[in-house]
């Protein structure tokens, strides 16, 4: 027997469109702050991972901070199968450190 769900996102779309233009700027600033912090805390061996950390605007209100090397995720999360590769988180802590400033800036848009 099949199961389906239908979501009406019209109100969500209206909300996104009605956000102040500065909302995207707040998201971009937060993303750049995360990138900057990540580059200061990422473990460095050759420097390739740090050099590959970047920010990219994907669409309105959607920004991505990531890396351009194959092993960035392994550094962040570690390899459970190899104890020589312990966790060395750099992106998650950088994101968490930006959380309160982002929330405050976003709330300020609606005051």
C-alpha cells in the first residue's frame, strides 16, 4: 500500500519573499564568518584543506561553506575504521560559534 504526503509551501514561499532584503546579507555575513573561523581552527598538515575552504551563495538565503578536498569530511568526523585518523572538528565548531550572532542579527531585522 502506497503512502504519500503533499506539502503546501505557498505560505513559506510568501514568507521568504517578504523577508527584508538584508536577510540574505545577514546569511552571507554569517557564512563568511564561519569560513574565516574554520580557516583558523582547521588542522594543518599540507595546508591544502585550509586553502580549499570557501563560501558560495547557492540561492537567495542559502549559502554554503565547504571545502574542496576529498578528505575534509574525514578530518571533521574522523575515520571509525582507522584509529590513526581521529576526529578533528573544524566546520561544526565554527558554525556553532556563529549561531548566537546570526540569530541576533536576524532578529534585529524584524524589530
